[in-house]
C-alpha cells in the first residue's frame, strides 16, 4: 500500500507497529489511543494518516485481536467510497 503512496510509508509503519502492540477490546479503546479515529459501525474504524492526507479503513475483530486492512487512499478518494462496505482491492 505504501508503494502507491510513498510519502505515507513512515506513518503507516508507525501505525502498524502500534496496532500490533495494541490490546483493543472495543471501539472506545481505539479512540483512547487515537482520538481522531472515526468509529463506523461495530467493527470498522477509519484512521487519519499523514496529517489527514490519507485515510486507512480497517475492520477489527476485538475478541480475536485481529485487524483487517480494508482500504487505504487519499482524502479525496475516501469521499468516493462507502466506508461500511469497502474492501481491499475495491
């Protein structure tokens, strides 16, 4: 993903490292760690990447502690998707 948006690589790497270490049990835990995260439904979360230049959409299975990357794109591209249904590769 960072190949498509090379200027986002450092921040995506940092987010990935933090997400791997996280112990998010519910959406409130995510918001505690990322105040600017947007909770969309019971499992979808949108993170602002690189000062909101990019949006990262993930689905989190809280019980199993698994984060599924669903989509990454620019803020302009984000405005064209349905965040509740978008999947990687869409």
